[in-house]
């Protein structure tokens, strides 16, 4: 169960990147075609698109750390990943209530519970 949940977190990161290129296709490709360097500071939609897309690899990294922790039996590290994601997700839900942060809250809660052996 711990490894499956960790891979689910990794998949969430991949989904974040994929969704970024669907939702923010035009601003992302406009910034890329403009030469990338210095092209995502403005307009605001480009900056938003950039940070939305860049959050994906961070979720993937957290998922990979959780996969490693699960494989190594390091439940302390595994729980730590879950707690950090839970904290970020809760803040995200307060700021943007109707958002995918709900999915992050669900995954992180399951990771924490699995890390404590509850599930």
C-alpha cells in the first residue's frame, strides 16, 4: 500500500504538468517561442502558467522520495513527505477552495495513515 500511494503522488505531479500544458497551452508556448529567458515574468498569465507547470516536478520529487522511503522501509521519511504535502494542501484549500488541492489532501492523508500503519 505504501508504494502504491507514493506512486500515486508521483502521478499527481505528472498530471500537474500535463494539465498545465492543456490549461495554459498558449501562454506557455508563447513564452517558449519568445525565447524562454525572461519571458515568464509578465504578463501575469505567463507567470501563473510557469509556476503551475513547475509545481509538477516538485510533486514528482516528493513522490519519488516517498517511493524510496517505502522501498527502504523508512516510514519516518515516508510520513514526513505526507505531512508536508498535507500542510501545503490544506493551505491550498483555504486559498483556493474549489481546486485540485482536495486531491492532494486525500493522497497526503492516506500517506500519513499508511506511514503510521493505520491502513
